[in-house]
């Protein structure tokens, strides 16, 4: 699970100095907030969010003789524009009090108190994203408890299935749940996998700082539904936290509708004999590098000799891009997105790398009764 970019920066900056970490909750005026503050000597950095929106605001400042002064800034082009100022003091009872001062001079009282993670229970504690954040980033775990998720009332018919969408309030981050056409127990498993994917992107969006609104482009660009398989791909592009370059890629999930289990590529495209190690095992990398990757490359060379014959900045003729290729099922067959580093990001989503349903029939996994058109 990804940690916040701010936490990564602080780890680098204070690797040789113990930093005090304050996890706080309270109010700016009448508006509830959650606050994460890091101190090392007189250097202070932090983030906070209003529980009504959950979008991070980054603070930087210092300890002075009169307390703590913090500033929130946004970048307007190449110019850093201070948008708010905090003047707060830590009290003997561990509370923090002071003033929030807006860019135009508006002033609100600030009252903050320590927040105990043990008092927080999210609606999503059953999901992997919540379990991982609870141990790796308490601040982001707390954010999950406050995410403003809105369920849309309209339903969409997709073959025999009925879908209902939901979205992050005031943001183009959405997902759907299957509300008709599946056994109830299977539907619960399917919808939890989709919800987990949505929550990962929602908290990433909320932590994407550097401008007034997160620069996080999110699109569900593929939904494939059959009697056996649901396959969804989310295309994501983001430019966060004043990173050197924008980043992005595919974020797919493919699910067996008979079991509610998430599928791996080998379940649909069987190329190697013998046991397949778990993705979580230490043998997974060597298996993909030495066994499955070379066989997938050989298949792609057979299907697309022209595209894999030339070597240029997008070299598809070597095994590395295919070892951890992402996949999802489309109306045109199985789509594979080879993996490339950021310097070759334009190579990641070729428009030709489909494996037809006819070809897939030649490579069915005998242990997985997955039927495609």
C-alpha cells in the first residue's frame, strides 16, 4: 500500500532526527478537521483535511517564542501563493489552540485535541485498503472514516445485471456495485473488490496536493460483463505534491462472477505447465521472469511480429515489459498493457496488444472454468 508523499519526504528529511508526530482532531471555527503534524527541532510540516471534503491541505512552518506559525501555500504557475496562516500553541493538557487567518483576513478560532486511533472505526474495516492503512498510515485510515461517498439513485442495465453507481462528493471519482443478477453472497464479494478499488483512488485523490483542487484524472474506460467475468479498467493520470513529472496508468480489476474471486492473468491465459506461485510469495517474481514472461513474449511475437520486430524507445521485443503486464477483458478480447518506466510512459498502452477470444480458447486454464465469448 502506498504511503503519503509527505510522509516519504519527512522520512528523508528527518532520517537522522527523531520527529514528533501529532495526530489531532478539532475545529476551525465550526468546521471539523483532522490534523497530522510533524516536528523536528523548530522545523514543522503537516497536513490536514476538513471532514466535509477530505482533501489534504499542506502546512509548513516553525516553532517560535510565541508558539507555532504555519502556512498553507498553493502554486500559481511558478509562484507560491500563501492562502492561510495558523498561529497556535500547544497547551499543558496536550490540546492546541489559536487562530486560523485566511488570505483575505478572515479569522477563526482553532481548537485541536489528540486523536486516538483506537476510537476510529471505518465502514470499510473488512477491506484490504482499510487494514493496510490502519497499520501504515493512521491519518489516511482516519480519512477513510470521513470520505463523503454519494450513492446515485439511478440503475443501469447491463445484460442480465443491474448496476448502481456511486461517487466521491464533488469529485469525478466513481464506481458501481452490482445490485441485480448475482447471488447475494457472490455480489457481496464482487462489490467489495470494486469498493476497495474505488477507495484506493479516493484517498489518493484526496492526498493529491499542490493546487486548489487535486490534479487527478480518473476514468472508468472499460466495463466488460459476461456470465463468468466482470472486468473493469480505470485510467488514471495525476500530478501531485509538486512532483517532477505527471504520472498515471491503468488500474484494472477482473473478477470471477461464479466465485467472487479476483483473477490473475494465468487464470485466463494459461501458458506454463506446473504450479503457479501466489502473487504474495517470494517466488512470484522469478516465476514471471523465468517462466511465464518468456512464454507470453513468444506468444506476442507470434501474434504481432511487426510490432515486436523493431527495437526503438518502445522495445516490446524483450521480456521485461511483459513480466508484469496489466490485463483486462474487453469486447475485443484480452488486453495487455506492458510495463515501462516513467521515462517511457508513452509505451505503456499500445493500441494493438489484444489477444482475441479465439486465441484465448487455445490457452484455457484447465483448473479454472472461465468461459469467455
